[in-house]
């Protein structure tokens, strides 16, 4: 009986694209990710609109939108695709950005919870990000207009729509009212 081998990040990169489908790799196992809806895309756009100029003006690094995959673990490989991410200037690969997956964990990973996401899946992603060295994770809950904040030193905080989300040591000086993140379609 043949034993199916685990997939590597390189094999995932070489896979032909399948229209309308996206994949992550979790401990060597391929996992299909549902496509994003309009609400999700609107929130990604708001975050990019807020984060990119803030980061660029201060020369802090790079902000990436939905679609960039990070190899956050090897043997077995885990490749995650945060909805929005940030990599500090000091951690960007020497010689410029690679053509393939980013070969490191981001400093900030943002996940926007979709209706199809389960609590277990969200917690598993957060745990894998933190274990890989991600310093700050924001989980946005559109239905509740809330944000869960996970950080390496401060643990966990839950923010409501009237609270302010801060960048902490990862994005010093960044602040936005949580309600602004969910002002879509206006």
C-alpha cells in the first residue's frame, strides 16, 4: 500500500492555478480556502488604505494585501495566506522580494472572519501564526464589528466598535477606531 507523502511549499507553488480556488498548506496537507466575498474585499481595501501610507511615510516596511502566501513552517511545511500582512523593513529578504512565496512569517497577520470560517479554524490559524514568530495578529469579526488582538507579549484582547486598535511595537503610532474598519459601502 502506497503512503501519500506530504506536500511541500515548493510543490504548492508549482501547482497549476485553479480558477476560483485558493489553497493553503497546513503541516504538509493541502487545504482549500473559500473565495472572499464583497464585504471581505471591502474590509481588506480599508485596511490597505489605512496601513500602506502609514508604513510608507515612516519607512517601516511593506504592507501586502490578500493573496500573498508565507512559508511559516518547514518539515512539514505550512503556508498561510493572511488577508492583510506587514513585514518590517529589517526583515525583508536581502536582494529584494522573491518571486515565490514569502520565505518568512510576517510581523503582522490580519484575518477577516468569513461566514464559512469555524472558530476552530480561526484559532488554529492564530496559533500557527504566533508559533511561527508573528508578533501581532488581528482577527476582524465583521458580524460583531469587533477585533481580537493577539500579541507575543500582551496575550489576547477583545476590542469593540468604540475601542481603538493600535499597532503596538509592530506599527508604533498606528491607531484607528475599530468602527472605521467596518465602514463599508459608503
